[in-house]
């Protein structure tokens, strides 16, 4: 199969993409978080094609994307009032809420769970594609399972060429990390299962309780029960071995000098300074920039032939928690404190 590259500004190609989805095919789709692999969430054969293209474990559920939150009642059996408040404030946008599912969502989509994650994307092209397709769209990140998420159409092409019929090019993703995933412990308590652009502080403004799940920062023990299946898988890892290094700019520079080699790279903040003979990439000077750049940097390091990568640990507050969460998984929880 040849994978076609569509342009988001070409209405005919968007219609063609929607036709593919109606026919049970999978299409690469831009969103404001990362690129997704879009298919009809209610068609088990279409959803099976997503799992196959990604090589995704069958118990890792897919998020269902809708054009409007008012449509969520059609695929769920209970929505707490708090969810409407959250949707009013943060949707459309980078937040996924988990609810008990109804029969319209097949178990293949929910990874065998009785719940379903619902998100209303803000990206105009994603919304248009949902409307034109006339169905809820299951869309996991459009990377090969385990590899860093795609934030440009070229990343999707690299991972999915020959496996899906088309990718819609919508330029670079605005956020750069996947949506915040939350579930409801009770009608007034939200549990963050995956950190993203909607932060704990943002959710607290609604007057609810907010719990940050332990698995966000800590490794899940083998066999341990998790609230979100994605937590237990290796994630976001380039071929290079990634290690996080926790320390200030000066001590990182000294660390780099001691550990430099031809195929060792350092991933640093924009304003960090390393000796001339150290290989490095910069990933931003604040959390928003770092979120935007992190996945493309991890992919770029592989292109450069890096074998070892040492990353200066980001700030863990606000959006920084999302960046840290992706990096610590890319590093298989290896952190050096200097
Ligand atoms: P991705 O599709 O790559 O953005 O990953 C989606 C992640 O959202 C999964 O790995 C899960 O951890 C989480 N998720 C999706 N649906 C559910 C659900 N019903 N219950 C718990 N976690 C979910
Ligand atoms: Mg993913």
C-alpha cells in the first residue's frame, strides 16, 4: 500500500480522508496534542487496523474523539456533573475524560474495559474530519507502539508508510504532548492518569479534589494493577539509551564534559552552555516549549545516530509534569542525581 500525503487545506482531500474512515480505513490526523491514527470507533474491524498498524497491545484502550461534548451521552452510561464543568472550561482541548461506556463502543476500542476515554479536540482539521466522517473517531498517537509520539506529518509517514492509506499534513502540533487523561474517583474527585496541558492547578480552579496518580512519576511493578493500561508499557523511547540527569546548568555542564563521546548526545535547555566538543540538542527554555519540542528531539537524536542521550531534567511543575512524565518513561526510569 502506498501512503498518500494529504494537505489539511485541500477540501477534496479531507473528503477523501473522511470517505476512507467511513469505509473502515485508518488515516493519520493532526490534532493540537500529537498526530493520531483515526478510524471509526464503533467499527471493530477499523479499530483492529489501528492496533495492527501501531503494533499496540490489545489491552491498551483508545481514546474516542467527538466534535462536541454534548455527543458524549451517546457513547457513555454515566457522566458526573463535574465533567460538564470541566468540559465547559477546557473542552474542546487537550483533555480526555474517562466514563463508563455503553454498548455502542466495542470492547476492542476500550481495550476490554467497561470505560471509555472521551476527548473533544480543538484542532480545526480534526474537528472537520470527525464531522465529515459522521462517526466517533478512535485515535491513539500515530507512532509505532513504544516509539516517541509524532508531532509532524513526516514522523507519521516514517512510522506508518505502507501501513495506512493516508496521512493529513497539518504542520507541527501546537502542544506536542498527548492529552491530560482523567478519571473520576467520585462525583467531586478527579484522578490524573496522564499529565498534559490541562494541569492539576487548572483543575483545582473548579473547586474539586484532584489526585495525581502514583504511576505518573513511578514505575509500575510487574503484575501491579493500574488505573490506566498505558502506564505499564514502555513508551516514548528512541533507539538511543536515554538517561535523565538532575542538576543545575553548571553541574550538568561538568557532567557532560566527563561523559562526552562521539555517539553521546546531551539534551539541554536553550540557555545551557556546554563545551564545544559535546554533541547536543536544545529542547526549550520553559515547560511549554519543552512539551512542544520533546518528541521531535527524541526522534532527531535517532537520526543523528546517538547511542546514549543524557537529558537535563525539566521543571516538574505545571505543564512540566507532562514533559517529565514522558521523559522518565523514555528513560525507563533511569535518573542520575548530580
Ligand atoms: P494514546 O492513545 O497513545 O494517546 O494513549 C491513550 C492512553 O489513554 C492509554 O494508554 C491509556 O493509558 C489511557 N486511556 C484511554 N482510555 C482509557 C480508559 N478507558 N481507562 C483508562 N485509561 C485509558
Ligand atoms: Mg501513545
